[in-house]
């Protein structure tokens, strides 16, 4: 079976493409190398796929590629491509988020509406669609009230996916990721910044008091969720993908200190607009429908993340 992975040079997309190759699938990866972070990092993400039999890479923008050619023979899609980042989605850059996260998703769904051989369209959504939920743990039935433009675009992508499921029978499943971390995490994300700061002696900027809580999901668990949803996810449904635990940000920093044997240099700043104060995923729906159960705890995951970044630190200098 030939599978398309969009955003294949990104953090989650590259891990997912590697796993699919190991599972024996043919993978066509596409990425436009958006300048959200340096190209060399994305090229490094693809190193494990270089020369792999069954992997084909296309550089290009979904909105500019010849889709008939790109989708020829494709029987499943993992749509990971998006412009990320809560804080940078405000203001003048919002049109980029609309273009990449909404228009790109719609165009891809439109291209698949009459392709009956499509087995599954897995859409990468985000816990940002919930915003500051008063319900903890957050269920899929919790109110969808994003508090950032990024969250609005991810929710719009979800709604488009459902629209094409209802209107044309496109077999879509949406996965709402809760803060994915691990080797190759984007350099703008908190754990990457914290680990890099400890390794280099820099300061760790904490927005607010550090008492905010998150449900952190290890990359291996996120990949497992994708493959399980591909096999058994119910068409038209959205699922939470979390790490199975809720922890304060300041406690994560203490764990990083213990792993590294180094004291963190903390710098506290103002809370950031668009950041949810608390996230905690109820994953019982994913567990019931396709057997998802996170396996990697926060200490184990942070240790693996730390060791990987220590070995690849030059890439991020």
C-alpha cells in the first residue's frame, strides 16, 4: 500500500514516515520546508529515510503541486503538514496560517473526494482546539473554544475533514495531539528550549509561574496512535492523543535538572496570550475504539529527548 505523509520532514511526520517504512508500506513524503525554523533541521530529520527502499520524497507546497500526480496510487494519507506555533499566529502572519492550515487541508480533501480507493485520511489536529477548558480531563465532547489563531485554524481543518466525510464519504479521522515531545522536537517548543538551555548553560524562560499544567505525549506514543487510528479509527470521529499524565511545568524542569545533573537558570516572564493554562487528555475514546494506550512516562521520555539532543546539539547552535 502506498501512503502519503504530508509534512514528512517535520518532527512528527519524519518519525511517522520511518515507522510506516518499517511496517512495510510504501511512503511518499512531501514537505515545503517552510521557514518557520531552519531548513537544515528538517533535512536532518530526513536522514533516517535517505536511501530507504519504498520511500519517495517530494519537495513542494500542497497548494502548488500537481495533485493528480502526487496522489497517484495513494491509498491513505497522514496529513501532518501545517504551520505551527501558538504565539506567532497572531497579527500579520495569520494569513500564512490560513493558507497552510486551512486552504491546504481543504485542497487535499477536495482532491480525495472522488477517490474511492482511499482507505483513511488521518488529520493531525491539536489540543489547542479546546482553549482554556474548564473540564479536566478534557474529553472530545468538551467545548471547542480555541484561544489562539493557530487553534482556530486547526479546528477549521477538523471541521473541513468532517464536512468531506459527511458530504463525500472521505474516511477521515482527526487526532488532537496534546504537546508532543521527544527527539527532533521543533526548536521553538518548550522542552527543546529547556533541554538546550541546560546543556549550554543558558536561561530557561518560564511564562507565568510555572504552575500551569500540561499533558505531554511522547513521540513514539503519538506515532502509535496514528497507526492505530489508520487501522481501526472510526470514520468522521476526532480523538484525543495524550500522554496519560498531568504535570506542572515547573516539575518538568526539576526532572530535567535531575536527568542532566545541572541546575536550571530560571527566568520568569509574563503569561503568553493564547497559551492554555491547563491541559489533560481523556484518552478513553481512543483506547476503546483502537486500543490506544500511552506507554512512555515523562521521566523516560525526557531522558530519551535529553540524550538525543546532547548528541545532536551542534545542529541547533
